C-alpha cells in the first residue's frame, strides 16, 4: 500500500471520531513514530509503498485509534516542552496548556535567579511538583534549572513508576515521593522556593464537554473533582504551601478556566500576595501564581 493510500484509509476509518485536520495530524504522528518521516518526507515519498513491517505497525495504530485510544497511549510516548515522555493509561497525556505553565515558571526564575550558569555563586532553588503524573513538569524544570533541587509527589505508585522512567529517559535527577496531598503522611521541608501543581480540576458536570477518548482512557482520579468541592486540591496545596514555602516563595497553579475568580479569592483569603492570573494561548484563564508573604521585600 502506498503512503497516500494509507493516509486516505486513516481519513476514512477515523472520520466518525475526528475532523479531517485531526486525522491528518494523527497520521503524521504515526508516520513519524514508525518510519521517522516528517511531513516533508511524506510529500516527497507519498507515492511509494510502505515496507510490510511498517505497514503492519501503521495498521495497528489505526486499529487503536478507531477504538478511541489516544495515539500517545498506542505508541507509548509523547513530546512535552521538547522532551520525550513515556505515557500509559496510568498518567494523563501532557497538554500544551501545561507547557505554558512551565514556561511561566522558567521565564520568571531561569535568568533572574540563576544568571550565569557557570558562576560559583549561583543560587539553587528548592522546587516541588504536586501531583506529578508522568513527571513532565518536574523533569522539564530540572532539565532547564539543572542546579535546582526538584522533587515530585503523587498518590499513584503506577504514575510514579512512569515518572521515574521519564527522569531516566531525560537524564535528570528528581526525587519522587508517594503521598496523598489531601492527607499527607510524609515529612517535607519548610524551605521550598517554588511549589507548582496541575491538580485535578474538571468538575463532574463538565464531563459532557470532553472528548470521549479522554473519558474512556485517561485516569479519572487525575482529572475530576466533585461539583460541590471543585477547589479541594487547590485548598490543600495552598495550605501545604503556607507550611512549606519559604517566606517570599512562589506557588504556581494550572486552573480550571471557569474558576479563576474563585481560585484567586481562596488564595487571597489564605493570605497570599502578588496574585497573578494568566491567560493561555486560547485566551482562557488557565494559570495563577502567588507569593507567600515575606517580612522583607522580595527580590522578584
């Protein structure tokens, strides 16, 4: 089968689940995974037949997609902030919005705190990622802030197993902790410079708005909260931050776009200052940063 015929087959078999552009994107992801082809390679070679072994793999990916399985779970990996991450059904597939959260942290601290990476007087940061899942946030931060001490906590041992594999894959040292942020049993220091989290925030009544392949495949414990207490994780992590952030330290959240006002009010009521709300690339209220009150003027 020629590659352009295979592309047409993808369009035909997946048209009930995805629109044309999404199918094209999925096809190119599959092509890159199996043959290492970019879009330009496909354009040059689309009239050529795929080798039998590659054709078998591409057909198997198509079968998985037709069942509604996300392609990242089928091929077993995805890209996040330029790094490769293993993923399976124990962890959420990292989203572009979360890349924006990481970018915000790096923009705020990478040059300001570290300055010259070769300096012997470089200040080291103490960072913890709460609800790490695949480890994507913690690992990217460690990769770009190599002198920082980075730890990450999650309630799921299966998720932490994947996160540890990803740390090895990306050659960074991150300390992983299995704990429940709603009922912590581990002991934590009180000198974190940065606490960052993308906790569960989708309300149960928002499920109908979600794509079926997300509902059927991704871990619900990492996605959903009750309608009655949608900020339960934010409140717990804010309380954790009050205990474990150093004075002047910063807390960063990815948030539910419909709960920006409520999230800010909760954080202000707990005494945080320098509250900033940031829009994502789609113009939605998606990120919040705050600072723990400091007796002295913050350098940031």
